[in-house]
C-alpha cells in the first residue's frame, strides 16, 4: 500500500471517528451522572480519543501505518473485552460501542489485506501444524532434500518444484534446508496460530455485534 492509498484510507477513518466522537458527546449528554461513570462510557471515550490522536499523528508522519494498525488492534481488544462484561450498561452506549467496533474491524480488514504479514495461506486449524520430525523425514527420503519433498510438505510449492527440477539448487539449497528446516517449520506454525486466533477474534466480534 503506497502513501497515497494509506492517506485515503486514513482520511476515511478520520471522518468516521470524528462522527463517532460527535455521536458520543450527544449520547453522553443524555446520561445520568451515575451512567457517565460506567466502564464502557470511559472505554469508548478513551478509544475515540486515542484513535483520533493516532490518525492525526499518521497524517503528520509521526507514526507509520504499522504503528497505526497496532493501535487499532489494541483498541479493538479493549472494546471487545469491555463489551463482554457490559451487562447493565445504557443500551445507547452499548450500541455506539458496537458501531465503533465494527468501524475498527472494517479498517483492520482493509489494511490487513495489504500488510505482508497477513498475506497468509488458506485458513487452517491448529491441528494443521507441521512436524519437525516429518519435515526432516521428508528431507531424508527426498534424496537428502534434492527432490524438495520437505518443501511440498511445508506447502512451499513454488520452491518445491524448483528444488525438484534443479536437484535442490544443485544440492546447495538442500544443505541450506538441512540447517534451517526446524526454523522454517516454526515460522509456518506461527503463521497458522496467528491466523487461527485472528479468525477466532473476528468471530467473537461478530457475535458481539449481531
């Protein structure tokens, strides 16, 4: 995502959260003094204040896009947690919090598509974790890595074909994999776990906002 696209996306977010701030002030003005002290009211206030401040910081080049995304992720977690325990809160405050949460999710969904660490493979369950033992076994029975069986196992199909056709990059790639295969398996499993938990969080948010 280039700077121009980032600014356009952030500009949209700026307008959304400015309107949300206006709506917050309208809702709070109609609350009793006791209701104004609730945890959800304070959370919504702090979330809007922080996001509007961070959006402005990004526009002024004080923080980059990844830092802004991290702030949205943090505030999403705070909102989800507060909504889970909000039982007797004012219904208008809860509705506003859910709308803000949806806006945060929409922003994250758009930016995650562009963020390289989220250009992930199809959704997997934790049961799809790869085994180091099997990976090394594939390396061994695959001509000491020259056939690329271990790379096919890790779903690195492009390099797997390359290894198969070139004899493991003329055995140099096979030796490299012998040294780094354990780390490659760990990286794969980290991606699987990250994607799994991210999907679970999205499901929880949808339940809260339905």
